[in-house]
């Protein structure tokens, strides 16, 4: 079936969700060509006007082109609906192996890429897309946002992923400091296990939630549901009987992320404002990230953060002000704009400039939770980032069937 509308995509993807769910339920191996339904939440600075033409221009100018060492070399096609595109990209580095994505850019900044391609190929394509395209990044989901997703359905599984080996000096030091923890658990006992691991006498600083499985029902029928695996890097896989259930929970989490990013930009960006009666004043406030379990020194932390490489994508030269205090004028490689930092052993203070992206703060927090401290938190004027705005709208009913 040729997909030209969102409705047609929902029909095709729901059939795939149902077939993969039934195969997994019955213990049957999936066919070679049968892959799970997947979605990637990406942030793209293609314009804030929610205009079809802005997104199309961004896709064509930045993603299409000849195959080369620094090109994405995508094929872009419009469909029968506004802000809905077909995107074909090389899936494994070869020009003759292509993966198809359906780009829903209803919000011209916060896109969802839907696909039924093989994970090894789609992951590679999305990584290539992000690292080679100025203005694009993942939607990073810190621990609080993953927990937000579990609150709207049945919490059926988890994945933990903590790795401080780069920060603490290598494999041997990591062994001494419990610097590496990876675990997956699927089942109704996931919330209980997570609670135990977070106890003060267990591994509270290393039990970083990286993935959650949630069973979600959109309506009142226990037969219409989706099982979603939501990962901290914005990747979501789904199976079940209802694409609408999958889309509803995915959209709710993404809207929450978008609300946080926009709240950071509205309240944290520093700018001078003129007031007729009192002259000029500074608007905005720094975002403060705090760690309860720091490793090493401020110098080591700077060396970890500002190398230009993934996942932080920050390039800067730290300037030593005191024994445990550095300032850094950096460039965020996501958007190419400057951003400033103050770094100590147990905190990072972020100063956003007028063109800085709020995504930078969420990306920084999320990846520090995975490499430094699972209990790392960020706040703006004393308010936790996860509490900057209430959740958008109602999500439907929660059910405990199944």
C-alpha cells in the first residue's frame, strides 16, 4: 500500500504492530523482513511558523545531495498532506541500501520520524542525519521524562545504562568506583526493582533509567493498546493492536519535552531589555545542574564535556579561575551558536545567549545522568526542569488490564 497520508501510515503501521505483537506473544521468531514499528523524536530548526514550505526547504537544502563523506544524501518527497514527507536515506553506508522514514513535521521544530526499517539500519541513518546536519538533534529524555511516560500506563519493563569509565579514568578505576552498570528487566516487577536499586545503600547514583516499557490504552477497550519501549535518546519502538495508542503516548511525552525546551528558552536566555523609566536591565537566569555524587575534579569534568564529540556536542576551551572553578565559552554544535558555562566539581551553571537552544540543557542533563550521577538535577530559578510547565492536556484513561 502506497502511503500518502497519515491515516494510511497509521493503517499500515498498525498491521505491522499487530503481527509483531502476536509473534512475540506466541513465542514465534519474527520473519527476516518483519521489523518492529519505530519512531525517532528529532528536533530540527527549520522555522517556528509550522510552515510546510520551511520544512521542505530544510529537507531539500540540508539533507539531499550527492553521496559523499559529509553528506546525508537523502531523497525527499512530498505526500498528500501538509507537513508530512517521505524521506529515504542510506541505511548502512551503501548508496544501494535505502531506508524509508515518514516525517511528521506538524510542529516544524519537533519532528517524528516513523519507520518499519531494521534497527541497525535506521539507527545508523538517524545518527548520520544528526551528526551531519546543522540544526538537528535528538529529543533527549532525562530520567524525569521517562518516569513521566510510565505514569500514564502500566510500567512493564526498564533498562538501566550508566557508564562513567571515560570520566573516571578507564576500566580499572571504574571497577573500583562502580563506574559501569547495565541492566534490562521486563515484567510487572520493574517498578519494585528500580525502587530497590535506588535505595541509599544500593546504587542510587548509578541506577540511571535509560529505557522504559509502558503498556498504554487510548480508550476503554482492553483489546486496543500499544506496548512502547521509550529510550532516553528519543527512540521509540512499538507493538500491540493500536497505532493510535502508540501515537498518543509518544505525542504526550514529546509535547512535554517541547514544553520544557521552550520554557528554558523563554526564561533562561540572557538579554538586555530597555525600560523607559529605569534604563536597561538583564533578562533571564542561568540554569544550574547539581550532582550529588561527582567524580574527579572540575578539570576532568571540563575535559569530558567540551571535546566537540557526541553525546554532548560542545566545543570550548576551559579557563581556570580557581582550583575547582572553571569558566567556558563554548559553541553548541547542534545549532552552531555560542553558550557559556561555569563548572565546579559538583555543579555546572549554563548561561544561554539570545540564540541558544534549550535542547542543549536537556541534552547535557540527560547524558550527565548516564555518565556522572543518576541523581543529577537541573533547575531554573529554583524550579526543576521537569516542573517548569504542567503536562499538556489529558492523555486518556489509564487501565490495568492485560
